[in-house]
C-alpha cells in the first residue's frame, strides 16, 4: 500500500503543475499586471509611474511565461509564472498582493470553515442515512412515496431560499439564535446552529435520495434475499447487511470531501458572516489578488488529491476484496 | 460490563440533563437568545456597527476610501477638521492651534500682500500644533528603565511567537511633535508605499518630486544591503516641509494652492511617529501583519484594539486622548433637533466601537431591526419596509419604523454620477455646433427624474452641472438650472419637452435618427461594466431613452479591466462615471473637465477628455481664488460653457438615507468629516431594554414542530411493528 501511496503522490506533482499553469493562464487572460496594479493602487490619482513601480516591487514586471531577453534556463525561470509558482510546492504562500501573510490568513480562516463544515458533514451523513434507511424500509408504501416527493421538493429549492428563510423564521421571527455572526471558542456555538440546520435541510433532499437509491440497490441483491430466507428480521437485514455493503459508495462520496471541508462554503459563510475560507477566493478574485488565488487553488488541488488517496485507502478498509497495488 | 456501560450512560444522561437545565436557566434570565454579542457587553457603552468589505489599507499614506476612513478617521488626527454641525462645511483646528493662513512670496523671496495681483511664486503655511497631545498606548514607544526602546531590536525568533499587538506586554506613549507631521508628509514619497496623492502633491509641495527620486535611490541602495530595510526618512530633508520648532512645521507650496487646507483635514496629513516606523520595519514584522496597514498609531479619540477584518474590528477609547468638547454652535435648527444638548461636554462619549463584518444586506437589516446595530443604511431590498413615499413624492418612515422609535436622516452626497461623451469621438465628441446639438438633444431625452424614481427609489436629485449641493458654486432655484435641458416653470425646474430634443437633433443633421449626410441610421455605443440580471432593466431603460429620438443605442458590456482600457485608450463612446468629493471646493469637480487632465493624453481624471480652451483658462484662474463674488462669477461662466458644450449628461447627485435607533444621539450627516464618531452618544440602558422587548424567544412553533414529528413517527412505528410481525414470505420484496 505504501508503494501505491508513494506512486499516487508522485503523480500529484505533474497534476499540481498543470493546475497551477491553467490557473495562471486563466487569471492572466482576464487580468493583466497593469489591471492588478490599478486595482491595488485605488481609483483616484493613479499615475503610470506608480503602476510601473507597483509591478516592479511585486515582480509583475517580468514576462508571463517566457523571457526572450534572458539566457539559458533563465528564459523560463525569470518569468512571473516560475517566480510565483515554485515556492508553492514548499507550501510557502508568501504575501498577498496587498501585503498580507496568506499562510496566516488561511490558518485563521480554516477554523471557522471547519466549525460549520464538520457538523454539517457528520449530522448530514447521519440524517441522510437515517432518512434513506427509513424510506428503504418503508419502500413502496405511502411513507416512501411521500418521503421521496418531499425530498425532491427539498432539493428543487435554491439554497438561498433556505438561508434567507432560515434567517427570517428562526432568527428574525422566533428569535432563537443570532441571524449572523461568529465568535471564537464555545461562544461560536450559537452562531453555528442556524447555518448547520439550514445546510442539513438543504442537503437532505439530494443526500437522502442518493442514499435511498444505494440502499434499494443493495436490498435487491441475492445476499439480502438469503439473509431474509434465513429468517432475519428486516431491521437486522438493513442494519447488519445492507448498511455495511452500502458504505462503499457512501465512503466514495464522503471521504473525498473530508479534506475539502477546509475550503468552506461560499454562500453559507457569506450570508451568516462566518469568517471562513469560502469567501477568501472570491474576495481575492474580485480584488485581482493573484497571490491568494494561486495559493488557494493550489491548496484545493492538494486537498482533492489527498481526498482521492484517502478514498482509495478507505476502500480497502471496508471491502476486503480490494487490494491497492 | 453491561452494568458499567449502563451506569456510564446514566451518568452521561445526567450530565446532558444538567447541561440542558443550565442552558434553560440561562435562557430564563430575560436576555434574548439571538443576541450576537457577549453577555457582559449588555450594559456597556459600546456602539455596534458593521463593515461590508475588509479595509485594504489603514496606513494614512495609502488609505483613500470611505470604508477605510471610517476606522482611521477616528485614530489619526490631521491638523484640521471640519466643524461637525456648521454648514456650509467649515474647517476648524484639530491638533493645530489655528487654521493656517498662507504667506505669499514672489520668485525673489519677497513677501507679498494677500490681495496682490502679482504672480505668487510660493505660499508658506506655518502650522502650530497644540502642546501636550499624546499618542495611544503602543509597544513601539515602550522603554526599559534606562530609556532604551524595548521592542526596536527584536529578532525573528522573538517575533515568531507574537501574533497580535496585544502579545507585546509593555506599551508606552509620547507627546506629539511637529516632526511627526513632517515625517508623514515625507512618507508620501516613500517608494514602497505608493501613496495615491504623491503625484498630485508633487505638483504643489516644493521639492516633493525630487524627494521621491532621492528616496527611491536610497531605498535601492538599502535593498542591496539585505534585510532590515528601514529607510530612515529623517536623514533626508524635504525642501518644502520642515519642522520649525518642537510644535511648528512649515509647508511651502508652489504658487497659490488654497485647497491645501482641505488636504490638511485628511488622514494623508496625519502625524506618524518614527518609533512606530522603526518598530514595524524590523525583519519578520510584515509577515506577522505588524504594519501600519494593520495597526495604526494615532493620537485620536480611539485606537484599534482588535483587527480581524474577516470578522470584526474593535476600537477602544484612547486613554491618552487630549480632550475636546462637543461644539456649542451649529446651524439653524440644530438646537431644536437636540444636536446641541451635549454642547461643551467632553468627547468622546462612546467607550468602545465594535464593527462586525456583514457582507449581505439582508442579515444586516434584520439585525438592525432587532437592535443589534445602532445605525443602518437602507438597501434596495429593505427600502419598502423602511420608507413610504407619499403622493407628492414626500419621503417618510413607515409606521413600523416609527413605532420602533427609528429616525431617518437624509443628505445629498457631495458626489455626482454622470453619463459622459468621449469628446475625442468623431460622432458624439467634438466642439462643432452639430456635435454640440446632438449631445444637448440626448441630454434632454435622458429623463433622469424617471431614472431616480425607478432605479434609486427617489434617492437622488438630478444634477444641473458638475457641482453638487453643499459645495461653493452650487446655486439653488432658477439661477442654478441648466438652461439647455430645463425650463423654470411654476417655481420648479422642468425638463424640456422631447420635441425640443428632436428639433436639436434635426438641426444636428440627424432628423428622426438618420444621418442626413449618409442616410444611415444613427447608432451610438454605450460602454458599461457588469451585465447581471439587475443591470438589464437599467440598460433597457437607457435604450428606450435614446429611442425617443430614434437613435439606436448599442450597449457594449465588458469587464471592468477592459472598460478601463477602453477609457484610457479613448475607445469608449458613451460611458457612465462618478466622482466623490475629496474636499468641498468646486475645483475638485471642475478639474474633471480640465483639458490638461484628460484621461487619454495625460492619464488624468477627465474621463470625457473635454478640452475647451476658454474653460481651461477660467479653471486656472478660479482654482487658486478664495471663495467670493468674483470666484462665483467665474464659476458661473464655467458652468455656462460646460452646460452648452454638454460633455456630460449631468446625471444625478445621490442622496444617502440613514436610520438611527432611539438610543443613538447627535447624528447629523457630515459628508466631509471622517472623524465624527467622537460626537456620537448612545444610551445603553434604553438599548438593552428595547432589545429585550423586541427579541423574546418564541417557542410555541418548536412545540408544534415536535407534535408534527410525533404525528409522522407514530404511524411509521405502527407500520414497522406490523411489518416485523409478518412472515418474510408475505412481506413480498421488490
């Protein structure tokens, strides 16, 4: 397994270079270094000299990908792409274009993101599995039909509706929790309740239906029929056999998400005033801060690769038939 | 084993029950559950406000936006400030002993009389500051018993364990001296700071341009020495700015520049102590965000105690504040409005201010209604909830707002949003009669009264020229209207009929929207940014306005960067632009139409590239004059020229609406001052009472929800039991 993991990690290097290159190209197709300088220097009284100085100060006065004036290897290394990308592989994110420490920002914003993402994942998983199991148990009854209709209705409504509706009903009308905001430590609890509830409600539609489909697929298999033939109760069949075997596709979906929990949720964080990583990238794109954009895309790619490796490993844990080689 | 587990579960259940009980008991203390602030703050003299975007810069040499000034305006103290209550806006001393009056000199260095007609070579401003003003507590000033600075020689290792300014255990202060103001003006030329006003100030302050070059060379030399790049500005003299003595400094400007006193009321001209610069320049400090951009150091009534721009910014009362009293006089009506109730009382009134990040307008609005923000603006989403507009267009608060004791204040902003014509464009630009009439016709056709009503909820007034209300040169009534677009009928300005616009269009050679020379329909291009669903209605409105004249308007939507490229290169034909006053002087608006300030040729702020020699001549004459009848006469002549040439469709001056709770006092819009927080007062007892009254938790829906769940679960349980008791063969699987 170690050899497999080492091989996958090596594969990650060209993937990360590729992602970095694509991010770089996409960013600079839309924004030129001059645009970035103007955005950072403000709207009023910006002189061409100030723009040139800003670019020189931050290394944006070099060619993008190929330096015709340089010699030898410098034709590639003395470029914006190389200078800005190479440090990322040492996880040195440096300073944002407006001079803030990106590593510090990521570290600070990671915790609030996790504070809502982890309960959403855990409770969401529990809720979705419970609902799906119930519907599978009562399959082909009025409970199943009503449940599926409700799930379809829930997943058809925009997440914004849940957010604004949740804030309106629970925060504004019932006065049960703060409408938005965040605090550190245990004080964060009262701010987390509402976004977690909203996310659970929003996620239950698609999650519940997906897991129901998985359970129904398992229920139709021969081993389930055998278990029943042996006289096991439906409860035991579902919890002891079906749930265990249905965990493989569920794990595929969940484990890959685990590292990405750090990245946060843009809309939830924005509406509930959670100072997480979700809005960090969007803010950076709006501010044309390439340093943050490239760092966050890099972090996202690394986390996604880790998620995929973890998924592969988790297969071997839940299904003894699978061996990584 | 089983017994142990059961005991453990029982113990856990007891703990959970105890926790729930404690929570319920806590909930029974009458404190609202939805209060986002800590319990201990309930009775405190704290103001709660919000910010929507993280401030980019808090360094007074760089900061140049209202969202940043709301913080640093309370921390830094330039020598002058605007009187809080008086209108028109009047400058008064802040740390200075008096508003400086310049002395004029000719090229030979001879002093000239104030009212002389001779060419002024230099103006000299001597600014004397009051002794005894002290800086906020800051580690940069902390010294040991032998008088050595504690934190000026830190190693990277020592800095590694520090995360916020509060991690420095010792702080100190010192007296404000004139040299601190000189130091900050020198910082405007620092090669790393990119001060936005370096360019404009270099035109006026003697030697500043050369000084910037000197510093650049010095910094390059320093750069080659490696780490620890502290550029000690004290080693480099700036010719036009000097400290005369401990409390007096002198600024020498080229020629006459009366607007300098307005700049002296802006944070750019605040004092900066060199100790703080040395402190922040140590290697490793910037990586920990220990910079002027993160932790300002000032003498103002407040200082920043928490800088977490992802969540909240907190300012606390500066214990060393020099003291100031609430103004004893204002304008007519201020006393009746209760704005003089605190006359003569020491400032500031509020102990602490908490700004929370609120990116979305809906939560912000709802929290304001719950009493968790003391003031609020009105977004378009909540406009109907807050404001009712009468049949005569009169604006008032809705009954619901009045019942909460909320008060409304409105003010016309000292800014303008206009539609500009690129004067370099062969069709819409130019100065021939044909081109002028085309622009005049379009100016009439675009009904900005309708625009304000539809798209701004009535929050604005149609502009009659470049100068907004509140600025010298703005005229009310018949004398102030744009006679090329409006007529004065029954005591009010009425837009000329569309027939007049059609007549002008025909005279311009575009009868019924067809170019009489080529026979082709007239197609104009409107360059805009954005293009979301919200913008579609507005763009459709613009098209309809042009259709009134049978002109086809093509909207060219692009991203902001490309739009700015087009503007810089002169490729836009018609565009929207705006300007917010830096200071209350007509020069700050007319310079937007001054030829040598053209965007394409000179990279200036004249986006329309308007260049009328007569206007330019009058501008050069007017800009250095003191306010008076002669200046007003020239301003009117300039107004007449630009109204006739119509390089802009004058658009609108937006109106700001602000709401205040009943516990919030001394609120009066002041669009020029940045330091108005110190005048505000709140009544925390009333606020606590109102919050408790408005936010009692409503629990019965939870009970109802519980019943509903039971109603759903019970039949399911019965079904389950029934199914479990059936034989597997009968269950019939799918």
